[in-house]
C-alpha cells in the first residue's frame, strides 16, 4: 500500500487557465476509498457540476475494488463534494459567468487518511493559447539547461 497517494490531472493545465483553487471532501463508499488508496483512480475526464445547490464530481473513474463482493461500487458514479455553504455559493456564482467551469486537479489522501479533491475554477484555452504555453515551457527548459552548464 502506498503512503502518499496523489492522482493528478495533468491535462487540466494544458486545456484550461486555472484561477481559484479549493480543497473539497468526497462522499465515498468503503470500496471506493480502498481503490483510491491502491492508486486506481483517474480524474482526467472528470468535471464538477451543481445539482440542487450541491456540488458533484462527474465522470471520475474509480476502479472496482478487487476484493469487493456484491458491495462493490459503480466505477463512474456521481460523487458529492463537501464544501462550506459560502464556498458553494461563491463557486456557483462564478460558474454562471461565461466560460468558467470547475475542474478537479488533484485527488489525494490527507494526513488523517481522508480522500480530498482539489478543484479549480477554470477558463478554457484557445488553440493559440495552448501553443503559447508550450513555447514558454520549451523556452524555460532551454534556460534551465543553459544554467546548468
């Protein structure tokens, strides 16, 4: 069993401008937390949406637990996020603005052994923005390479 579980959404930084970060708790079943502790989860296709003034993460894949019996969970079910009321209201008003969405950036286990999801308020990038980001990354890599010499 791994001690430090951090499942990252690497595609999020490439596809979106990330602005405001928050950490939220997750409502999980027993077999889901066991699968996360084994590192068998994916958040690359996941997104967050409001239903009845509650925030849910959708399309997050948590593999079925190997030793789970009939109690096993559905791998892509919607999972409720736990945030304070004022944080939910703030996010809800921001997501109503044009172009903003909520994207999960990292799933991790905290010091107390609880699963937490880091979400970010994101705005989509255009194709030319993605090219510009790649150029900056390459330039920074070249500068770092020259500094080492």
